[in-house]
C-alpha cells in the first residue's frame, strides 16, 4: 500500500461522530516515549504530521489522521509516564479503555514496544486488555536500529514468549526499517 496523502482530522476526548464513520481505524498504542509519533510520521513519510513533544506524555487526546481519504491512523495517548500526575494518568487510562470498548467499523491495533527494553509489565497488561477485547493486534518493536542482529533476534524471541500468538515486526522510525512490512501487515 502506498500512502499518498495524510492529514490531521481531529482530536477527541470522548464520544464523537468520527468514531462511527465507515472507515477502518488503525490505532497506535504504546508507552509514553516509545516513538508512536515518529512511527506514524515514518509510515506516512512526513516529518511533522504527528507532533511529538520533548516531554513524554504530551498526547492527551485521541488524534485522528485521515490517510489516503480511506482510513484513519489513530494516535492514542501513551501510557505509563512516571511524571504524569495520578489524576491525568487515570484519565488517560480510562480514555484508552473507553476507546477500545467502543464498537467501530473496523479496527486494527499496532502495539508499539521499545525493542531494547522489551515488553514492560504495562505493555503486557495492555496486550492482555487488547486480547480480552478481541482486538486484531500487530506488535511493532521500535528502535531496532540501536541493537545488533544477535540482540534483535534474542529480543524478538523474548517478546514472542511474553506475547504469544501475534506477529512481531522489528522497526526503526529513524531509518524506515520494517516500514513496508508494517504497511503490508496493516492492510492485508
């Protein structure tokens, strides 16, 4: 799939008509500072479609980006940012949970991990929640460029043991490693 156009449509914090449009949604979720914004920008080949802040935990709403006028990339707030106050963290968790409980036309979820760190307890909890809600999950291990081949292989095995039954794609938003494989898997 070639991405020819991508534009910000809107950010929401609760029920909105955009949720129920008859367009597929590809939802991106992961810990704060794992590179969701960078990955989306890499996939659409734009440096600034999705704004990423210097401070982790910047995204506080669910942002919809219309891609090729036929589907949405949905950027969800990051979870697990330690410096976020308790109320904001709880609000973010409730918003994420609410989004995945909403019945939408068609949704695929890209669960983004830091390949060097591997799945954290928060990542494993999110994986469990997604499975319980019968989501179509693709696990993407970002920041693969910081590991050598042996380390990548070991980390993919580690992730596969902790998150069985899903495909794991190593990637680097910096050098586009894994980009075409992610797009192929998203749109198959």
